[in-house]
């Protein structure tokens, strides 16, 4: 247990020292709720707290799932989803993006991975992610899945 906690703390410290990684990735649900209030949308503070939206889960917040947590007014959905993208430094998804194009950027892919939990993901840092996938081969989707494969040892 202590090894897992120490590993998670070390990865958090490494990410917090990296200027490319948004600091909000490690916010608590309370800090996220405070941020939502600071946007002038305090009426949704409890929605974020009740659903336990912390910094890692904030990565998954977008216009398609905000109504599921209680944000129904269209202008507020737009404002919140845009503010989340700005906060996380990720590009806006384009409706006309071709499926055969490579993934957007490393930071966006890292944040998507980091939004999940588990020992290996808790210990993952942005630097480790970049080292693992810097020479990765992207393969177009097959059966509705995109694959980002680490370089093989025979290359």
C-alpha cells in the first residue's frame, strides 16, 4: 500500500514540476468545484462535488456528458466545456476531423490516459508517457478503434 502511495506521489510531483502538464490535473473535487464557482457558475458547484469530479475526472468533462451531471442550459454547457479545454490546454474537438488522421497531441492523449485509475496509470508521468510513445507508430482505426503502439524492438 505504501509503495503505491509513494509511487503516486512521486508521479504527481514530477507532473507538477513539468510546465506542460496542467496543474489542475491534481485538483481535488473541492478545488474543481471552487473553479466552477469562479467562472460564475456556482449553481453547478454541487453537481461537480456530488459526482466527485476531481482534476483527473475533469479531463472527461465535455459537452456530451455535462447534462448527465446536471448542467442542462446550453450556454452553460458551452461555457464549461470551453473553460475545461482552456484549463487543460487541449484543443477543441473538430466535428470534421478525419478518422484516419493521427491523434491530436501528446498532452491530450496523456490526459485521457491519466483520467483513468490504476497503479500503472497513477505512477505514469508526462515524461514517461512521452518517452514511451515518442517513436510510436500510429495505425489507422480498425473496427472503430485507434491504436497507438509503442515502437517494436525489431525496428
